[in-house]
C-alpha cells in the first residue's frame, strides 16, 4: 500500500481557512508543527474539527489516512537540488532540471506549487524510497511544459531557495 506522504496526501486535506483559523495553535501546513501536535489534531478531527458550519468533519477515509500517516513513518518529501533551464518554442515552454539524485532509487519531479495572474512557482521534490537501497545514485533530467501562450514569470522553489527563471 502506498505510504502516505505529508506534502502529497496530508497537507492538501487542510484548507487555507483551516490553516488561517488554527494559526494560534498550530500551522497545519508545516510538517514540524503537524508532527508535534499530531495526537491532538487526530483527537479533534475525531470529535469537533473542522467545526460544523465551516465545512464540518472530514469523511472517515480522510481521518483514517491522517491516522495511518501519524502512526507510520510520517513520511515527507525533500526539496531537490538541480540546475534549471527554460526553453521556449512557438508551441510550448519547457522547464528542465538536471542533476544527480542524492541516493539510489530516489524519485524526483517538478510540480506547480502556486500561481498568480503574473507568475507561477514550481517546486522540485525528491522522494526517498521507503527502504533505502544500495547502489549508484542516478543522473536525472526532469521536464515540465506548458503552452507558450502562457507568458507569466516563472519561479523555482528548490533546496537553494526560490529563484526566478523567467
Ligand atoms: C490541535 C488541535 C486543534 C485545536 C486545539 C483546535 C481548537 C480550535 C479553537 C479553540 C477554535 C475556535 C477559535 C476560532 O474560531 O478561531 C477553532 C476553530 C477552527 N478550527 Fe480548530 N482546533 C484544532 C484542530 C483543527 C483542525 C485539524 C482543523 C481542520 C482540519 C481545524 C479547523 C478549524 C476551523 C476551520 C476553525 C474556525 C471555525 C469558525 O470559523 O468558527 N481545527 N479550533
């Protein structure tokens, strides 16, 4: 069964309004905060959070997923390290990330993290295998494309911070 991962399966269950209202006690979008308060969060999810009239309780499957993550490895992703380029053709714009994974069997990808009317931010994620394997770390070339009619600025969020690519 797929191991639940904070950035992929847990954080997306918390809405912006949940993060905003709970900021006085816990930042629901921050891994360390959610880990530190995981037992209390589960207890509230099973009783009264999110409150009736503001969306109401989660479906049982979501609570079970949170519990499985909390009781398991509490897995998370890492920000990746790479060199980035941006190529434009008449049809599409392509962001390319190249580098070497930090260990064997690590997977990596670029994904859109946020966007505004004038800019988009992509994040480079690495996911380690559940059980470390020996072997030689692989070189990678990761690409993400979008129609060239989209002329917004592009930012990349990686282990080096956030840099503007275009
Ligand atoms: C550590 C566990 C938690 C505690 C102690 C807690 C406590 C509280 C308290 C005291 C309030 C009332 C204050 C206010 O409205 O700003 C509140 C509101 C709220 N909580 Fe939590 N909460 C917890 C977890 C959660 C979680 C996990 C979610 C979402 C998944 C959530 C969603 C909300 C929302 C949406 C409101 C606003 C309700 C409104 O607008 O009336 N809370 N919480």
